[in-house]
């Protein structure tokens, strides 16, 4: 266990280093890349489609989008990158005695750390543009982001282990994540959905997560809905299942590389 | 005494993985906790105990299952049957550059390797100087590993292991890559490590290294243990097996020439033993007796040839060279006896060939061959011990 923690730390360190800090403008890209995406979405939806979200009257569309978009990017990026995290390290797993779960865990942790730095930066940018961010809401938001991280871990463990056996998975997961993105009230608000479909949307754990992030950081509302608690509980159960699933398969990974 | 590692009835079957159908079926079986039992078997019923201070070599032909066995011992692979218990800090060097990532510098890879072995960054920092000194690859340490020569990769890998000083060191044919001076350095280190009570498990094709470093050997053939025990006994049997294998291939291409009149009626080696192949020690006396068919009054010439099991000639002598005549046993039977006293042959596998020749000693009539083994613990090289003294 102790050994695995050392190893995860080292893997996270080098993943961050290799992805950004080796290039000079590394840290800048961390903010610039999602900022540009945000501007593109902003341009398309605000200028072209003239999208109006009733809840976002006070803050404007872009901050409304940004508060949900960053965590989604962290989540989606983490899951997508974890798909190959076991197979790309097959050289290591095949030669050295190591618990394979350190690879998806390190990959997801590194991705989250990087995007959370970007998240903080974008919250600062929003404040600088004069839109009040409820900074006290950072603390409950942190708990919700923790659940998001656990959800990413749970899915990451599932897809990375399945990918050893079913190599097509890396082609299946990206469109699925795209579908999930549009099925989550990130670009729009749930109130724009016809009422008869709204309860379907609430089954999506991401709905509760992005809504509560907006509550905490933009509106300053700290009420916790039972649905959110239920989502948290479901995520914990899913994570436990994923760990069992992964450990059931991992002893045989070497046979299938 | 505490056991560092114990294998009990270990077997390994690699499942078929070429078709997605096989992979899916295997996935389902794993999730349901069922065994996957179709596949190719590489190991069968291996039992092994490793005690502290042991030095064990695993030898065998290519594809015998040596590397799979090591992988099971290090925990990289799980056995299909049987149990593995390891109770020690283990460092393994399996294959060249295992666990190195090409894109990263040598220094980065040292950090990764160290964390794989359970070293904290603080502990590593204290040992970095020692590691760099042992690896001795200079400024290249900052270059990506993909630009390294294979020797440099091995240096790096071994250097990290020396810093960890594991209770059990497992190496797979890695010393073969380094240059002479680095090999010597590694062997020196391993000898020191063993003297300090370290435990070694190695795979090597160099019987010289095996005999130098290990007390015991385990010979694996087709996934099963063929022989285990004292390193000299096992390695000699293993080498003899190889020599016989290549001799067999040689013999297939050679024609039998027993058509002459003076053919060999019987050929025996003394002292006879119950073993299939008679065994001698260095310094023993070897006697041989040949009875030849003799169709006329003339006496045939006898030539004895001593060869290594692979057919390499060691010594040959004929009766006419020594002006010896056979003993007449009856009208058409004569006998030669020869005695080799104080055998100077080094341990290994040999054959004695009896060639009968016509009375002029010009034409070969018949050849028969008997194998025998010289056993003993000697690390001298070559075939025979030449009388020698070390002088001031």
C-alpha cells in the first residue's frame, strides 16, 4: 500500500511534467485551452444562437457556462485518458510487479489536478471581469468536486480494465462522453427542458453535480438536496464495485496484452 | 528456517487471446471467478523453496519456461494452478530495460524504478550519488533512454537495484549484455551481496556464471523440473544433454559402416555400473574390452577414440601405433583390452569409440560407441587436466 502511494505520486508528477511543464508555456496552456473552447461556445451560443438561460440573467451566459464546463472537462478528459492507461503501460506491468490500478488512478489524479488549477484561474478571471463569484462556496464545491473525482475514478477503473480485453473500447468511449456532455445541463439549464423529460435528466449524476456547483459558486445557495446526497452515495457504491471489478481482472492482464 | 519464497505445484497456462471471441469468453470467466483452462501450457507442477542465503540458478533450453517462472516468482504473472508465497523484499531485473520508459531521461527513469521498488524520494536522494557512480554513464544520464546503448540500459537498471539491496534478487539473463568490465563489476557486487547473506535467483545460459555464483541449480525442460540440486551436478548433466542432442543430429547424417569383415562383436566398458551410462570420477581407471570377428589368420588393428559427447575428438590411439596384438579367443574371434589409468578428463559427458580396422591399419571396418560420464566439481575449462604447478 505504502509502495503504491509512492508510485502514484511519482506517476502523477511525471504525467503533469510530461504533459505541460516540459513545454515552456505549459502552465499557460492549461488555462488558454479551455478558455478558447469556452469562447467558441460563447460565440456560437450567445452571438449566433442568442441562447438565453433564465437563471443566468444576473451573471451572463459565459460565467454560467464556465462554472460547469471546467469540471466537466476535467471529468471527461480524465475518463478518456484513463481508457488506455493500463494498455500503454503494459511494458511495465508485464515486467515489474506492480498493482495495475496505480496507472488509471495516477492518470485521473494528474488530469484533475491540472484542470483544477485551470478552474481556480478561470474563477479569478470571472471575478476580474466584475462578476461576483461566491468564494465561500469553494468549500462545499470542493466536496462536490471530490465526488466528481470519485466518479471519474470509478469509470476510469472500469474502462481501463475492460480495454485490456476489448480493445475497441477506446473508439466507443469518446462519442459516449460527447453524448453525456449534451445530456448534461452545461450549455443550457434544466428549466429549458420540457417538464416530462426533466426527471430523466435528474437520473444523470452529472446534473446534480453541475447544478450544485452553480448554486455554491454563483448563487451562494448552500442547500443540499436529497438527490445530491443520493448521487454521492451511488458514486461511492459504483467506485467500490469498480475496484472489485478491476481487481478481479487485473491479475490476468499480462495474459491478454 | 524462514522461507523467502515458496512455489507449490505451480502451473501456468497462457490463454488463447488472438480472437476477440476468446478474449470476451475469458473476460466473462474471470468476472464469474471461473478458471480459464484452454490455452498453451508453459509450466507444470513446479515446486520450489528459496531459503535465505540461497543462490539458485534456473537453467534450461530456450522456451523451457524459465522466464515465466521468474515472472511468477516476482508477482508479475499469476499462476494458473498452485500457490506462490513470497515473504521478502524482492528486486527483479527481468529482461533488458524492463520498466524503463524510452522518452524519459535516465534520471527520470531512476526515479520511476526506485518508486517501483518502494523507495521514497527522500531515500532515493540519499542514494542517488551511489547509483550514478555505479551506473557510470556520465552526462548521458540527462538524455532520453531511447538514445542509450543496451549496455547503458543494463547499467542503469542494475545500479538502482544495488542501491535497494533487496532480500531476494532475481535476474534474468541480464549480465550477458554489459561489457566485460561492467560484468565483472556486477559479479563482484553479487558476490559481496551473497556473502552478506543476500539471496539470488538467476536465469543464465552461461554455465560459467552459474557455477561461479550459484550453489544450486534447477533445470527446467518443457515446463517441468528435469533435475535440481547441486550446481555442478545439474549443469554437467545439462551440458551433457546438449552435447548429446547435437551429436544425435550429427549421427543422423553419418552412415553406419559395419559392413567390413572385421566387425565388432562386443564392446564393453568397465567397471560396469547399474546406471544406464557408466559414471567415473576424475582419476578413476577406465577399462574397455572389444571382441572382434576375425574371418582369417590375419589380425585386425584396433583404434580407440575418446570423444566429447558432441563428437569433439579428445584422444585417439591405435593398436599398431603401440605394437599391440590381440588375444586370440577362438578361430574367428579375437580380443583387445585397453586401460586408461588415472583419468585426466574433466567432468562432462564423453564417448569411447571402438574402430576395427583391417590388418594393415588402412581401412575402417566397423565402429561402435559407448557413452560415459565423468562427474565431479571442477571449474577448470577444456577437456583434460594437464599436469601443472603454479610457480613463484
